[in-house]
């Protein structure tokens, strides 16, 4: 029995690494597509929904307030993230979106009435200090709007997490499936204006199949078998690799302030998750997974 448990854990770690690597390709692939950001998000989500639907076969759609709220928040997340990638650097977009766990702590206090601890306050202050570094070079520029959209995307990603917490027996895959459908519906007016070139279409297909669809299936399969500390440490791969791919294949170099700000955000979020995970212990001594 113990051997089976270890094998499941090892497999889950591999799945989460694969998911993080696939997610990290979003920055470079979005940069390749020459199209309206909302059209990109909608097309990617349509393809992703097909992949997820083939995996689920019979999705459990409950139409609960939490599921609908999670789907709407998911739609806002993916559209804003794609738009941020078009308006600012990939490094800024992903690292500023990675502030989501801090927003989860704040929303957990306001909505779920969860206790906010001293390390949460410290992490929030440090993260906002890191965010300040991103904006030093960008005041008055086009990338300022991109940075703002990335932060708002992180906020809605936190809203998705809160919505999932409201779902007792809910599945994150069904919520994102609905979110993908809604994203596509919202994007239809932008898609019908005209299709992009073949290179862009191929990039969108890869985004939908691998970067969103298959990646999320791997994530959902892995998260059941890993603790909060393992999940947060492994998924840090995504914001670290994302700007590297863009730098290597598109020559987009993040500023020194963005690099410093990103390191501050990653360290603060990771440290907070490490400390928080130590407190999430069940009565029988088994550590549970923390969302966000």
C-alpha cells in the first residue's frame, strides 16, 4: 500500500512538472500570434474545451453559483492575461499574475471569513513592494497598462480559487471547461472580423491543446496527491521559465527592475506557502493540499 502511495506521489510530481512547463510556453506562443487578444483567448479556449471534454467524457455541470462565478472569473483571467502579454513583457505578465495567492489570502478574509495571519500581512506587503519595482520603468508607457492588466488577471485567478473553495464536491476541470466555453462566446465578435495568418493559427492550436488543455488535465490529476508545499514549489517553474522562453526565442529581455520584482514576488509567495502548509495538518497527521 505504501509503495502504491509513493508511486502515485512520484507520478503526480512528474505530472505537475509537465503542466508547469506547458503553462510556461504561453508567453512566447501568445507573442507569436498576430491577432486581437480577445480573439486569441477565445480561440485558445475553444480548442482547450474540446481537449478537456474528450478527457472528461461526461462533465458534471451543476450550474451552482460557485461554478458559474468560477467560470466568469476564469474567463476574465485568461482574457486579461493574453491582453497583458500583448501590452507588456511576458516576464511582467506572468510574474505579476503570480501575485494571485496573496489575493487569495485577502479574499479569504473578506469572503470566506478565514483568519489572516501575521505571515500573510508580511507576504502581502513584500509582494506589493515587488510589484512596485515592475512599475518604476513603465509609468506613462504602454506597458503600464499591460502591468495593470496582469495584476487584475492575478486577482481574478484568486477569485477562481475562492469559487472552487465554495464547491464542496466540485471539480476544477468542469469549472474551467465552462470558463473556456464562456471565453469563446465572448470572443466571437472579435473572431469573425477576420482570421490571422497560418503561423498564428498553428500557435493558437498549440496553445489550446498543450498550454491550456493538456496542461490543466495534468495539473488536476497531480494536485490530488501532493501537499501544498510541493505544489507551490513545483509550479514556480512556470513564472521562471516563461520569460526565459521569450528571451531565447523572441529576444525580449526583461528590465533589471522586473527581474528584481519577480524574484521578490516569487520568494514572498513561496515562503508564505511553505509556512502556511505547515499549519494545514489534519487530525490524523496527514498534510492536506491548500488551494492557492
